[in-house]
């Protein structure tokens, strides 16, 4: 870590604090809830920082606290990957659903995007509270937070945390604070190791031999990477649902277009093997302070729109600062791999430069992932038309490469005679952008209700 950088961060924190003290009186304080203490030390730290200017309930809460605040219980499970990373899975416990369905609840795993964590499925509005089942039927909960929609239903909801997030910073051998080797990973390893470790663990812990996968953005990349290398993995999934799917990246707008040459952009961090952002609690608290203040919030919303796709109707200004407070970390290498992917268009293995590529792959350029091998019989794509990161041109390239694969003969509920995904849903709102599934104020209407319908339809056919 360069000392310039750490000084910069420290300075911004001190400035934020001074500002927060002068302005804190203008905010109404959030009434204390009966929440358990934070189970994540990084967010515990952030909670102390933002206390003076906290505006809305969910800011900087941990996943355990978020689940409890909606009236559910939860379990934490620790999953060790083949290469030694220890990941935290959350499981929502809904006694009403258990009483009604017991072990028949269908296991679903929610897998977050980059720079977020488990919390991203639970913070889209302070709602989604647990409700009773009537006559053995689930309540109709129309929350914008998918975890609580599913958690109220006939589902056994598990929530992932990939390696490098604040929830999954542990390893059988490496210390994330002192061993830079811990941070030597990208989404390639999330695909190769984290994806199967989490899915296998849930299958092992439940009475089911398959689960439903719901990945978003980065969560789709890691599934596509796994399936390109190991198509048989699809057999462990009832449905393989991928929201804002990313296998091609060349037409990404916003962030992608401002960084024409990722080598230039990453030169500053070339030799840095560590988390991004570093100093997560300070980073989140500083940004949250900045984005809470009336005077600077429009800047945050502008930048946010530029990164993910402008869709102002969908931004909920009341809870905007919850987003910044919940940013999580990944490795510098992971971010670099994403930027490389934008340059190469089709996602390839990590590019180490000619010499090391030769050693690792036997070719100057990193090999492409063979996305044509992804099975389609249980594949569900959900995409939007105003998505700057999973651009509709890039989604079309994914459809094209999928159609080159073998047409899978499968006589289950998902016949696939024409070599296309089982379901390929384009969200009907023409302004639907990358993050609207997670933070859009009409996420239930346009996405969650669709996902529910797809799942209920599928399971009613297999019953
Ligand atoms: C990391 O994992 C080890 C081995 O499972 C465990 O003993 C330790 O408590 C964990 N550390 C943290 C901070 O969770
Ligand atoms: C298609 O099937 C053949 C025979 O099973 C196999 O050799 C080939 O690799 C498959 N191609 C793809 C793209 O999956």
C-alpha cells in the first residue's frame, strides 16, 4: 500500500468527520431498533463512524441485523473452498414457512455483484417484514428486496458472500491483513472455487439434490465461468437464473467507455495486491456522509447514473445513502480482470502479459471461456435495455454464442429444442439499468414478480 494513498484516505476521513460534526444536527436521528450487535467487524467500525449523520435504518447494518430487523431469524454457515478461502453464507430462517412446508422449502442461493455483499438483496426500502402464512399459503409480500420476497415464500433462502468481501475474509492458511497472496484472485477463482463450494454445501445441508441459483452481474460471471469449464455443473441447479448477465463486456458504457485502456487506468495500482477499496469502513463512511448531504447528493446520483445507466425514475433518493454505506470490497486483481474483459469483449482468463500467459496457458493471449458449452435447458436470463454494464448488445452476443452450442435434449420441464435459454426475459421498462434489480424503487414490479412467476411455474410443473 503506497503511503500517499493511505494519507489521502486518512485525510478524507478526518475531513468527513469535521463536516459531519457541524452538520449532524440537521438530521433526524434514527430510532434504535432491538438489533443484535454487528457480527461483522468491518461494518461494526463503519456503524460507529456514521452514527452522527445516519439518516435511514439500513445504513451500514450487517446482513444478520438486516434479517433480524425484518422479523426473521438467520443462520451463518462457513464454507471452505478447495483453495482454502472461508466464505460466509447466510440463511434466512422463517418459522412460518417452516411450519407450513418443513424441508420442502426450495433452496435458493442469491449471489451478489461486485463491490457489494449479502446485504445487496435486503436494502431496497425498509420493508419486506415477515408475514404469516394463511391456510398453508405464503403471504404476498411485494417488497423491492428480493431476499425478503423469497424469504416470505416457499423458499429456503441462502445468501452468498464471495471471497474478498468483508464477510469472507478468512482462509485456512492466509491472513488477509498480512498476506498479499490472499488477494491474488479474480472472478475466475470465484467461478472455479466459490461457486461450486457454496452450491455443494447447500445441497449437503438440505434434503434437496439441486438448488435454484440467482446470480446478479458478478454472480452471473462466476456461474458462466464455472459452466464453461464444467457444463455438468448445471445438473446441480433446478434453475440457473442470471440477472444482468455478463459474458461479453465490449459494449459496456459509462465506466467502460471512460477507460479506453485499462493498462493506463490500473498503472497506479499495478503492484498493489490488496482489497479495493482499501480501508473499507472509512471509505464507506466518507462516501455515505458525502452522499447524504443535500448539497452533494446530486453529484452522487449523477456519478451513479453514469456508472450504471441513467434511470432517475428508479432512484429512491430517500435511501440513496444506504447504497454507499453498503459498498463492499474485492481484490484489485478482480477489478483489473473486469477492465481487461471490457477490452477483450468476450471474457477470457486473466491476462498476465505475454510471457506469463505462455507459462500458464501456452499462448500469448489468455484463452477465451467457451461460453457455448453453457447448458441451456435450465438457463434463465433476465436483462434490461438501459444497462451500462450488461449492455443489450453484449447480452445479444451471449445469446449468439449460446446458440452455437449443442442443443441439449432434456425431457424435464424445460425442453430446449431450439437451442435457446429456457427463459430469456427482457425487462419491459425501457429505462431499466444495471442496478435497478437491487436498488430500483420498482424492482418488485419489473423483476422480483417475474422471478417469482418463473420459479412457481417451474415447480408447479415438477411437483
Ligand atoms: C477463520 O477461520 C478459522 C478456521 O476455521 C477460525 O478458527 C477463525 O475463528 C476464523 N476467523 C475469523 C475472524 O472468522
Ligand atoms: C457437442 O457435443 C459433442 C459430442 O457430445 C462434443 O464433443 C462437443 O464438445 C460439444 N460441443 C459443445 C460446444 O458443447
